[in-house]
């Protein structure tokens, strides 16, 4: 089946103008809203005040809604952790019509650049510790040629240590400077996947019997992940039309990094837990799994985009004419939180990581162009998905700013006439009540974060443990500089055609 997916780079003038017209949309929308809101605070302060009250009321309700979903998601994690998934897999063998779980292989691709052995070994050790039969697991450690001689040495050391631990252990080296490719992770993983396809063909292993998982190089999987994933895969009648998303926790070094980073990282995990409950809106994120047959059919990841973990979902979505889904796996994978040699460098790197995640806005013009050329997906579904993607990205940048500052704009700029009105006199009180109620979600987040924490190090002081509780007072403070601003930064760069390059988060073990 022939399948084409829009590229961010095009020589066709029509496609280029469509691409640029859509690229500027998020930035123009965000900056127009900010500027217009300030202007209208002078001209129509009453209208702005009413808007702020309605908006904050909406977010008060949404916080309650998100919090309830987080609790449901957390409860499911605890239930799934207790299930014997190998036993459930064995039970499926007795059910006529199911794929035999013993025929399922797991292909794990781990792309790496300049990460040291101390980063890669815990990830590989977690795979060794898996409860799934090791003779059904194939590891591909994917290196970059441009990483130099040190990467070659790391590859040799790791291959010597782990080559006999799995059905097969492959090391691939992605050549530098291939025409049409950018220096992005998707190009490396695509090269590794093609190498794996040739290996599977030599071993007469069918693509449809292989689940491929792409993990960040610091990903440590739950020991039951592959057995659970296998069960979900064999029981799913649309197994090739689904991606499988575990829940990421940044717990590998959570006790070592600083409070600001912890709040940001745990909040990101909570968002994924919440999204897993309303899974019809989920898009793949970070480490995830899917059918290898589907991956081959769509010709792997785009090789010129930074946000490879999310755009792969949209590529599959288009391939299956909108009939592609994300199935949540209520087991966790643990990754590294941002950590550098100094407090300041750690904060700077956290900002850069948030901005790289925000660069997911590069998906919007590609998705929209794909929708424009598609004739099979219902128009209503395309509009709904396009709207969700755009509004989600814009609200990421605007919501913290609106909640923190916009309630004060009419009072600052509305003039004496407005400030003497009843609504002006009561606006601070109303906003205060709404924000006080919204603290309910913050308290739930605080307690849930404690349940998800790994055990403290033996040398952890009482003060350090107390910080883990009280650090959540930082959440409203960091929401703008490390939440909203990175998204507005990304939107502004795309608005002016200042495209980002892939930035590898520096990982330090202390």
C-alpha cells in the first residue's frame, strides 16, 4: 500500500505557502490575544473582567475534573501492578481465535547519542529483569556516527555485557549527513528499525508478531511491562491499529534534582496519568510501543522532525484513515529528571527541555496539510482533532498567564469609572474564592506525588523529606517561567521561521 505523509520541507510552492500559513497560526493567535487583552482592558474593562471570571470558573471546574481523573488513573496503576500478566497471557492460549502470546516478540529500540554507560546500564538492566521470557526480546541499541569514537567504545562494552541476555542484541550506527535527514532522533530510530526489519526477515519472524517499543535511553521499564503489553496486544482485535502508552514517571533521580524540576516533572507525569483515563484524546508521548508491522507499513518515523514521539501517532492515524488509537498501559516507566552540575544549569536545561516539548507545535502544520489532502476521514473528526491540537497548544502558553495576571488588568487600566463599579470592587474577592477552591487540585497533587515517589535514599535527611511535601507551593510560581514561556517561545520561533534543532537533554549522575 502506497502511503505518503507531508514533510516539513517541501519544494512545492503551494505546499510551502500552506505550511507557512499554518505555522504562523499559533504564534499570531497567542500574541494577538495577549495584546488585544491589554488594549481592551483600557477600552472595555467590564467585558475583560467578566471574561476573566468566566474563564477562572471554567478552570476551577476543570481542575476538579482533572483531579478526579488523576485519582482514577492512580487507582488503576495500583490494580494493574498486582495482576499476574504472564498467567493472563497463558490463559489466552486456551481461547480460540487469539494470537498465541508465545509467538510474540518484543523489539526494543533505544536511541542514544553521547549518554554515558552509567545512563544506559540501568535501562538495560531493567529489561534483563523483566518477567517476560528473555528469548522473546530483541534489543537494538542505536548509536549516532557523529557521536565519535567514545560511542564506539561504549557500544563494545555494553554489547559484551548484554549480548547473551536476550534472544538477540543488535548495535546499529546511524550514518551522519544522509540527504533529506535532520539531526533528530527519528532519523536514528528509523535507521535502527530498518536494520531490525532485515534481521527479523533473516530469522523468519513475521512483522505482525512483533511489538516494537521505542524507549529513551534512560527509560527503566516496570518488570511486568512486557507481559502486560503482550496480553493487551494479543487480546486487541485492532492490535495493528493501536499504540500502547505506559505512564512515565521521572523517578530515576527524583531525590537528587531540585524542587523546581521535581514540580515540573511530576506535573508532567500527572498530566499523562489524567490523559490515560480519557484515552480517546491521548497521543503517544516519550517511551511507547506499537505493532512493528504498522511501523514498517508507514515507513517509520519522519526523519526531519523533532517531536518524533507524537508525530508517529498522527502518521499512523492518517495511514488508517482516522481509525488509530492509543491504548493506555497502566504500568509505569521511570526516566531521569533534568539534572546538571549546578542549580542554575539544571533550571536552564529544564527550560530547554520544556521548549523542546513545546516544539510539538511543528505537528500542527503537518497534521493540517495531511487533513487537507485526505478524503477518507470524516470532516467532523478532522475538525475536532485539528481544534484539539491547536487549542491544547495555545492554552498551554496562555492559561497560566491569564490566571495569574489578567484578573488585574481591568483594575490597573480600567480607570476610575470602572474601579467604582460593583464588579470592580468584588473582582479580587471572586478571583480569590475561585483560586482557593482550585487549591484542592494542588493538595491532591501533593499527596499523590508522595505515593508515586521511590523510596528515599538511606542518607536522605528529615528536611529533604519535608521538602518533598512543601515543594508544591512552587507550582503556581514556576507555571509561567517553565510552563507558559517555553511554549510562547516555541510559537514565536515558528512564527518567524526560526526553526529549532533537536536538543539532547544533558543527563548527569551524581
